[in-house]
C-alpha cells in the first residue's frame, strides 16, 4: 500500500541503476538502513501520497461522496464481540485501500521495481515459470521444452519425500544432538562461502551492493522455490531455527549473579533467595543456550482481555484453552526486572517456542538495561518469555491471539512483572500478533476507564499496556495479496512462490470473506493510545507495503513510531544474523 504517485521517483532516487563498486561486508554497514529522521521523512511522504491517492479514489467513486479521506481512520478499530467492547469496524473506512486503481498501481510499482533487480540468480531466463503450480500460457522455449519434464521430476521427488520425510524429520530433530547439527551447519557454511566467492562472486543476489554473504545465501536458498511446500515441511524448518543460533554467536558477556531488585519481581524467589521448588533451574547447555530454561505450564483462572472476532468468553473456554505453555529464559541466578515477550512467526501455520530459543536469548542479552559492575560487565540483561500458541489450519487465528494474550496476563498477574517492564517483540506473523495484542489491551483499558465507579467494583482490572512493541518484518494484512506481497515472491528467499501458493489459501479458508479478513488484519485496526513501536523491514521483502501502511496509520493516530528500512534483503533477514552482516 505504498503511495503510487511518489514511489517510482522515490525508489529511483534510493536505488541506483548505475553500476556501483562492490562492497565488502564491513563497508555494507552504510547500506543497512535509514536513520530515524529519514524514516520520519519516508512516513511523511507516505502519508501525503496515501491521502492524495485516497482523495482521487473517493472523488471518482460512484456514490459521489466527498467526505474527508481521513474520516474513519482514527475511529477504525478491531471488531471484538466479546466483553461488550463497542469497537465494530466500519468496513467503508478501509475501502480506499482496496480501490481497483490503487491495487493496480501498487502491482505495477512492484513489477517496475522487480525489473530493476537482479532476479533468477542473474540468469537470462525467467526460472519462475518452473515453480508455479498453475498453467503457464507463455510460448517460450523454457515453458514448452523444459517445464513439463522438470515439473514431472519435481512431482516424483515431492511424492517420494512424502513417504520418508516424517521419520526423517524425527531422526534429525530428536535423535541428532543439537550441538552436532550446529557444528555441521556452520562448518558447511565456512567451506562454501570462499568457494562461492571465487567461482560465483556477486552475480546472484538482488544487487551487487549487498554483502558477499547474501549473494552466497541466495545461491543456496533460491532453489527451495522449485519444491512444493507443505505445512509439515514449514514446521520442521522453523523448528530447526535454533540450529542457526549457537551460543558461539552470542555476545561474550559474563553472566553474573544479580542482587535482588526493589520491585515485585523478587516475589518469584523465596526468602533464601533461591528458586522455588517448582522453578528449579535446568541446565541451559542441554537446550543450546547459556542461561536457565524453564518450561512454563500454568492454568489460568480467567482471561480479562477480550480478543478475537468470534463470540467466545472465558466461561466457554476449556481447561486446555486456559493453559499457558512456553519457554522462559533466565540469564542469571535471579529473574530480571525487565522482560522481553517474544512472539515467533511462521505465517500462523508453523513455528514453535523451542525453535526460537537461540535468537530470543541473544536478543534478551543485547537489549539488556544498561547496568555495570566494577569490571564494566553488563548484568541486567532481559529475561525472555516465549509463549506457545495454536496454529492454523488445526485452529483459528482467534485461538492464536487468545493464547498470546493469556500468556501476557500470566506474565503480569502470575509472575508479577509490571506492564511497563515488558517489551513485546514479534517476527513476521508474530509481529501481527503483537499489533493485535496491543490493540486488544488498549481497548480493554479504554473500556475499563470509561466504566462508572459502581461497575468497576465488579470488573477485572486490565493487564495494562507494555512499554512498547518491536515488529520485525510484520505480517499484518490478511486480505487478498497485492503489491509487494504478490510480486516480491519472485525473489524473496523466505516467502517465495511455493510458500505463497501453499500459505495464502489458508487466509480465505480460515477467515472467510473479505470483510472478515479486513477485521482480522491489525493494519486496519485502531492504533490510538498504543505505546511506541519500533519497526524493522526490508524495502524488497514481501511485507514491505503493509508494514509501511501500518507505520503510516499508527503515526497518523498519534503513536510514536520508528522505522528502520534495509535494501535488497529477504523477509525476516534479521533471523539470518549469524550468516549475514546486514542481519
């Protein structure tokens, strides 16, 4: 949903089409993003262009309405039938985003940008026609001669893998030690990278100016789009994410014992300063982390924050639905005062808490509160809580937001962490859950504040808003894909054509009609009253358009928003930090 009137000249000024001298990984730091003031400028330009586009759309509409284009944006909110929240969204307030001309321009803009990039590993033929499951009407030699046998071969490989992949996944995931998988992975990478540098160099990435490591990773990961993707394969791959983040890649800080804090986080220890019996520390090295790992399993009595678009209250929830599970990473002998609430991604189809242990612990370490002992060692690193949530297609999207909201209430009400000491962080679809959670918490707080004193006596006190939210490549628009979400699958290394063709149909299957999908999408929700947001995204990944729309709408409604943009990177490139200097 980036502004069609200004994007072509803006992107032309940002992305040089002239040859640029190659850069090494150290020099790439200048390419890694915009500063905060530049992001503010980009948001202002986006705001002006969206307003102009919406004005043009509304002036040419058949009903002749000349209402202010921003009317309805500030009042748009989540559709929540639970708990008496009067926040029904007016679908008309979002119609301007789905104008046929706007969508066409967005698609054209993304196609024009693709024409400037180095697609298909730099090869002269369009290999994407080999990957699509749909009939191709092209009369090229590749389509007539190469596509049929390649498609037949891929189907044979696919059906063969279906027979052996489940036991193979169990062997790799459960019987091969994590340390061995990590060692093999990084040994292979260290062998491959210099070979790629000599034989291929900077020919395969989207642009010569990305790091050599990104070119090498492109040469490896591009071929995944040739194979059909299933939900089971997605879940296995994301369960192995921990393999990419061994402790050797962490900051080399000493993990020191922390003195008790003068806040209610000390309630998690007994009078002797030791952990309660039910919270005895396990050995983190068994799980590939440095700190202590606790497996959370706690049944909540109630859920005070209404969520979702379906009519369901806590009285209808089963014991399983009211149970919080997940992983809690503690860096030293006492719980930290501040906590990172980590929501993993996976297009709501895949992902799990254990697969995110490595990168989540690393983030908790580098985002610690500045506090040093006499030797200058940082000691107040953030503990990290990674809750589990139910996945599609077995469950509904509402079940996912229900689970993460319940987990947040567990952190506040059961573990005694203050809301202002919590930061939410979500990756991809986890970023969408962060936005949905913030919107639900703000709506609950607003409803409580509007109650009379006589009604507050019988109402549950809301959990309260956290200090902020971090959205990394957030997936926040669940309507029919267009723009970057549709066109950038041709080069995105993570959400490529096979992932797109497998995952997108679930949106309609689970959410239903267009109006339901609009209501479920946090990008079209109410941002008024939300805490500060920090957003990281690549200008050339699939969720770029919807991410910039979210930033624009949040800033328009008074939210403090910081946007960091990177060039030529794939979706969730930050998760590839052990391999990429950009990450």
